[in-house]
């Protein structure tokens, strides 16, 4: 078992991820949209509600959220991770929203790296916190024990397992053994007493995959679709730093790969039909886009890159200002649609146009009932 716990270099890789994301942002954003421009609300000039009566409260996996917002999994395990995670946890606690830890592999393999993860629960005793591990590790020696340890480390409310075959294929140190993982998820959902959430990292989840995940009894799916951060581009840039031309070029060519978030959200909603909860994420940057995802039926919307870089390079005040803006836009959208809560938002008429319409019709995906095309 020589490669059971190969953790050397993970900390440097985490540093490089944050640096590349925040210093070379233009190079790592996808040059394709998340698809939400194809989802249109019909403006209501007489909303017949008062702004003050709008509530954004919701529940996710039995936990109450003040706002339907999730800080998607980001980081931990290196020096900068402590500051970033402390800030993110503070914001999650103060706003009453949820947060996903970054991959905890590094902290499972080296206990001295745990502090930047345990700071999450220490700072946010009441917030919904999800632990995080890469699913591919379960083909490399991880099992129920590691899943439980990741949860215990954070006194987590759930465990996120991220699937990232494209990222692994381009990452210089990538792991390629993805065979048999769905079966392993089934075993984990049985053995672990916290809900299991499956997420991508920016290439999205399809109808077919969502069906298989339901059969594996997952509690929630975070779609992490295309249109925002490109992990192919990030790993391609890391490959370039190491003069690994094959992966550098591949990363560039796959920069825009994936199912756009709006489409992935609809595919997953259609496949799961309420059997699990959905987080829509991947390039969601405004409260208007958030409103569209929630109106389609997502329980929460997730954001990673903007909050990651604010936490890494700015102050708590600036991070909170960004979130306040995001939430205000969501509330304004609900106001002008006459929706005083998130249930009412789901009854607002929606039009689907353009490429998203073509995609969904071609694939024969059932649409949410308030949708007109
Ligand atoms: C700096 C950074 C680190 C990330 N690390 C992880 C991780 O450890 N585990 C994971 O599941 N996703 C990770 N992600 C992926 C995000 O959770 C998210 O799915 C993806 O970036 C797409 O969302 P976005 O466009 O809002 O950034 C990371 C994202 C960023 C920006």
C-alpha cells in the first residue's frame, strides 16, 4: 500500500489553486455562459406585495437557512487556508447560511494540517457545514473510516463527495481510477449516519448521472455546472508551470467543457423529482441568476470563486458586502415578481429560450411545470 496516503505536495497545490484563481482569474473563467440568460422571468408591474414582507428562509437537509445560499467547497490545509476558512465560517454563521469545506484529504493524511478545517466549526457553531472528500480517493484506499473521520473533524452536518474526472485527467498529479465508484457511494450512504451530497466541480451533472445517484441513495446533489470556474484551465496552468505540455494543451482545449449550470440544474431536477435536494452552482454570480435557479426548483444556490477570492485577499466587510448585494438582488427579483417567499417564487412563470431550450427539447428532458417554451 505504498500510495495509500500520498499527501506530499497537496498543501502547495492548494496554495497554487488559490493564487491562480485570484491572480489570473480571467484565464480560468470559462468562456461560455452558465445558461441562465436563456431563463427569463415575466416582469410583474403590479407585484401587490411589500418588500418588507419577503422572506428568504428555507430548509436544506432539515437545517434552517436564513437565505438559500451555500458557500461551495473551497479550501483548507495550507497557511492561507486558515484565514480564508475563518472568514467564510464567520460569514456563514452571521448570515445563517451553509458552507462546504474544501477537500479534507490533506488533513486526514497529516493531522498537523487540521486546524484550518476545525476552525470552521469553532467559528460557526450553528451553521450548516458539509465535510468534503474526493470520491476518487475511495478507489485509492479510503473507506467508511475516512468518511466518518472527515465528518467528525468538523462535527459536520453532511458529507460532500466531489467527482472531478476532467480535473483529475489534467491535474499533473491526477488520479484516474473512476471505475466502480457509484457502487461505493451506495455503500457509503448506508454506512455513514450523515447525509451524503455529491457534487461536480464545474462540469455539471447530467440527467443520467442524477438517476444513478438517486439509486445510490444520495441526499442531495450540487450540480456545479459549467459557466464559471474552469478546473481544466486551472490545472492546465499548473501543468504549464511544470512544463508538462500535454496537460497544458489539454487543459486549454477543455477550458469550456461541461453542462451549463442552468441546463444541469433542470436535468438533475427532472431526474430526481424531489427524491433528493438540489444545490444549483457553477458560475452563479448575481442574485438574479440565483432567483432563476431557485424558481426552477433548486433548494440552494452555491458560489465558490468570488467568495474564495474575497476571503483570500479582502476583508470580512468586503466579503459581507458582496453577499449582501447578492441577497439584495435575489430579494428585488422576488419583489418584482410578487413572490413573498421561495415557495411563491417557484410558481412564477418562466420562459426558456435559445440554446438551453434546444438542448432540453433534443434530450427530451421534462421541464418544471411553471416553464413555458
Ligand atoms: C479555490 C477553489 C478551491 C476549490 N476546492 C474544492 C474542493 O476542495 N472540493 C470541491 O468539491 N470543490 C472545490 N472547488 C470547486 C467549487 O466548489 C465549485 O464547484 C466550482 O469552483 C464552480 O463554482 P464557481 O464557478 O462558483 O467557482 C474549489 C473552487 C475554488 C474556486
